[in-house]
């Protein structure tokens, strides 16, 4: 009888025995983490949630390049948002036409940092002279803008080559800007320089939070 039982088990094979043995095995018991293991796991989750890539869960150091198109769009948004006047003239930025250089974001131990070094930032401006008598348009250029040298910004301002007729907001029948008015508009546009440091500081913060 025993021999028949043994023969039957052999016919069913090892896979049958293994499947039944596995089914009878007790489930693995959960293992409590030590304080050190729990701390390390919590740090890894914090680093990932702060923006670090999954492969860099430790958050030691990660560098990312920020696209210049994004930098240009953010800079234009900030410049267009300026509300500035000078000696009765309203000064407005129209659009950013050029932005070159590079920008980066770093994640160091779970904390985000950013920096940029831009060259040849150019934008167009429009000055509406007091009383809506005439509008003058022109171009402005920031030769160099580095995140750690924002107190050294320079602004080069030039009016359009020809006088610009009064815009839609000017008084009806207003004459084109005279040379004196163009010079006054250039002075008004140049007065934006003290505002630029704040603009680039906001740009730096947006790059950090990106």
C-alpha cells in the first residue's frame, strides 16, 4: 500500500509537491524598521517630493538646464507687468525680442537653487508723453545679467530711427514726436534701470521654483 502511495507521488512529480508545500507555508511576517531605517526612508521621500528625480532619491546633487524659451517668456511677462512713469510720461515694455545665455536649476540635499547668466537681453518699449501729445518707441538692451551680479545691471536705450506718430491713445490730431520729445522719451525709458534688479530677482525665484 505504501509502495502504491509512493508511486502515485512520483507520478504527480516534484511540481505538485512544491505547489502544495508553498501553499502550506506561512505568510512572511512584517518587519519593523529601526529608527535609523525609518529616518533614511523619510529623508528619501522628502527629497523626491521636493523635485529630485527618482534615481536621485538621496537628493545629493542634481543639475537641470532651464530652457531659454522659458526664461524669455517669464522675463517678458515680468517686464510687461511693470507699471512705471517718469516726469508725467508713461513707460511700458512691449515685448522681449532677444535673450541669450544659459540658466540652470540645482537640487542639493532636497533644496532647489537656481542661477542664470544672460547676455544681450533686448526688448522694445513705448513711452507716452504727458497729455497724450505723442508716443515714442524704441529698443533697450541689457548687455549682461548674472544671478549673482544683479546690482551691476546696465541698460542701453535707443529710440526708433524715425519719429513715431502719436498712437491710438494720443490726443486726436497729435503731431509726430519732435526731437526734444524723443529725447525726453529716451530719458523716461532709461529710468527703468532701477526696476530691473527686482525683475531679475523675481525671474531667479521663478527659476528656483520651476
